[in-house]
């Protein structure tokens, strides 16, 4: 096989708060709040090195484990040798988080961001970025093959009983990237995206900030309401910059296309076409979100009805630039090609598809999805919290080596 690798340096800038979760949370046994910083400590290591302090901490934990706070026990924190990492936190977020801790609320635990294990530097995994590329490319192929979408809609509607979304995907959608069925192509090893690799990011500037995250949800009268959930997450703050590398194996695409029965459309992958697909997919999603957010009275910022900044951002991008959504809060619209099913279905078909795929099938009187995750910020002028930006949007620019 002829080796023909194309390498592209990519710089990513965070546009709205990004949270790439680990499934873990850190509680007040490990965090302290001081000087505008959220600091996370290696508490167990500190306790092992200081038995007297450890006994005092254990005694407090025995009295009330739910309301224990490390910073109330240790002042401004532990010796710096026991610091794991730190992030920014605003005064309003700090006060609210501390209040949740004093009440023993589960919201006192902060969702952690994916990091390098030794340096604790925040990282966007290459697999996350590759997933965004793959979804956009699949969306691009399907959007321009309406007959295929119509066949998928028909198959979903006529299949009896509940449907396993993964098996349906393998039989209809995913084979668009895995070669034709019948030649052993319905296997992940035949995925055309095997020819693309994306490295984990490295931080250039910026970093983490602890943000309050809430959910907007649609009511029966069509209005939207914030649930007022007091949940917190470590997020990459806007204007944080990171870099990564994308490699396209042109030789693999060329030499394996016949064996895997990849079509010209499948293998016609260039960095420009990938970026075009990302802009197309993101632009369509943004139009859906604008319609959603313009019906919300207390939303400010990105979709406030006056600016629609993301729509303008994408429209003004050149061929080397794109925007896309990753991580927590991206949701069904931004992570799947499902909006094409909705677009090509009539109302009866869509209700049937939702029932069979389990897409909030017990709430068919509502649109789907009816909720959105948002960054929530405090306005000191009126003392209220407001929904601002949806989470997860980044912009990227590439240069070829």
C-alpha cells in the first residue's frame, strides 16, 4: 500500500463554554474557594502525611459528612505541594456553590473536566473531535441523498415494535461510512474514517472556569422555562485556545476503496470538504436553535434575538474555518443526523419514529428535543440569574504543513 499522509495543524478557539466530562465529580472534601479560584486538593495524600489533621477531619466527617467543607477546616487550603489543579470561579458562583455545600446539597459536587493525568492540563480528546467530523461528514452525505433518507424514514415507520437505534444505524445510516453490506463491509474496521486521525489537544492559552449550568425546557403552552437547577461544571472558558493535528491517510482511502466497496462520495474526503460539511451541519443546527431560543423571554447573549452571533460567525467564515459543537449539552440535534429524519418526515411519521426510537415517546405532545442545557450567569444589577449561551460551540482554523 502506498503511504500518502496529509497533516493539518488545527487551532481551536472556545466560543461558548465547553465541558468534556469524565463522569466524575469533586466535592467539598477536596475543593476550596478563595481569591476567585476553585482549588482542588490531594486531600487523602495530605491526610496520610499529617495524622493529627487527618484525625480532626475524620472527626468532623463523622459528625456530619454531608456539610463538611475542606476550606472551613483548613482556611485558604492546604500546603501548595498538595494542590492538584485550580480553575477560575466568579463571586456569584462561589457564593451559590458554598451555599449548596453548607446545605449538604448534591449540587455541592462539581463535574470535572477531562485532563492530562499528571499535569492536570485540560484536554479535548481527539476521539471527541473525530466524532464531530464523522457526524458532519455523514450528515453531508445523507443530506444530499434524499432518497436514502426517505428509505430510512420508511424503514423506521414500517418496522414492527421498538427499534434498537444502533442496529438501525448499522443497517441504514452507518453503512454510508462502512462500505456496502454484503461484502463484510458492515464492520467498524471498514469505516472510511479509519483513514483520519485526530490528536488530543494541547492548551495554548486560557483554561478552566467553574460555571453554573441549567436547563431550559418547553412548557405545554409553548413557552420555555429554566428549571433553576444549581449544577456546576468545570468548563473551558470562551477565548481559550488549543491546538491539535488532523492526519488524512490518502493512500488508505485510495488503495482500500475497492476491497471495502467505498464509493467515491465516501472517500472524497479532503480537509476543505470536511470543513465545508462542518459549516453546513452547524449552520442547519443553528437555525433550529434560533427558532427555539427566540421563544424564550429571559435568554441573553448568543441567541438574544438581536445578535444571533453564531449564525453570523459561520456565514462569514472562509474555507479554512469552521464551527462545531462538542461535549456536554450538545444534545441530539448537534450529535446526530436525526434532524434529517425530522425534516423528511410528515407529522404522523415523525410521531411513529419517536415512539419506536424512544425519543421522549411519553411526551409526544412536545417537540423533540424540548430541553437545552445552558450556561447561566448572574446579573448584579437586578440580582437575577439568566440563561445565556448554549454550551459546547468552538471555532477552528486549519493550516497544512
